[in-house]
C-alpha cells in the first residue's frame, strides 16, 4: 500500500488542488492526518507522513487532523486568539443579535459572545480549513440541522448557534464545559470520553472560552445593560459565577469533499 501521497508545484488552481486532495483522501483518511508543507520558493508538498531526506527544504507546515463528528483541525498556527480582548473593530457589532437569540433560546449571552470571540474573532466571513462558516463557525451539516439558510448572514448564524448551544446544554444537563467541548469536538466525543475529550485543541478551546467569559463578557454592559453594575455591587463578596456550560458548535462527518476543501483553504 502506498504510504504517502505528495505533490510539488509552484501554482495550483482550486479545481486541480481539489482533485489532488480527493485522490489522496483514501490514504490520508487511514492515517488520520494530512500534512501540507511549503518551501521558501512557494513549492507545495502534500503528504500523510512527515517528510524527510530530499524533502527537508519544506519547512512551513500546516497539519490537518480530523476527528469523527468534529470540526477540529490541528494547525501550525493558533486556531484561536489569546484570552485578551479582541482588537477587532466589530467586537460589539453583534451584541443586539446575541441578546435577541440568547433570550429566545434561553442561553447566556456572555457565553455566546465568549464563544464567538474564540471561534471567529467577530469575523462574519471566517471560514476554517474544514469548512466551518461565519461568526460562530457552523459546519454546513449543523447549519442545516438548525435551519440556518445563510450561515454568512450574522443574524441567521447567531440564531442557529444559539439553538445548538441550547440543545447541547439540555443534552449535557447544563454542564457548561461539556457543552462547550461538544460544540468544538462533537457531542459524540464528549459521550465517548465521559467529559471533555483528551484533545489538545478541545481542552484549549474550553479554557479560552471560559476565560473570556469570566474576564471579558460576564459583566459586559452591552449584553446585559447598566443594571449589571448594581447587581455586581451587591454580590461583590462572591468571586466567580458557577456558570452552567453552554456550547455551540457543529459536528459532521468529514467526507472527501470537505477534505479537498480543507487542502485548498489551507494553501490559500
């Protein structure tokens, strides 16, 4: 059996790259990983193993790892930002949508905003290497599941995400961290491991969401109004809220088409 599939070129069209990625899918699916390397001259190497020997010149790496029922990938760059406040000028642009969808679906708007920050940094046009779309990075299958007709429309995307968070909260008996983990790795993986899966990305994701919730958005007057200040003064002796976990996310099985799309997106 062929152990690796490689390609070196200076310029690939989206169609050609998709075809190449599809041709490597059967090999990469067994390995679980697809490695994409570039050299300083812009040449590209696609492989399912670490290159060595004559391939040592390929030093810029993107590693895509798939897990069943998940939207995760393990890339050379950080998928999520730091826990500091986003520098994005659109940080507060979607507060009205978050408030409305959170109220309709019975979820915490501060948790939704912390998840949005972590997922897309408030970029409505964000797209991940595995095809997650929009502000809260809905996978196409999840968008269909919660009747999101246009995941690039902020209001539609946020509403679908709120519905999914509410569903996950019910599924995991209001355990916030389990729900957040399910949004990232898929509810099936939370069930499989009896809690937060032992995936580095998922553990980092949960930590960042909860950190942003407590440090940035739990007391965000844009989400709760001025009355939150008075409420916090009366409970200043209490240090941290025992927020019930909320999670948004999407789970879908990775197929050959999404694998090809991820290869193209990673090389853009």
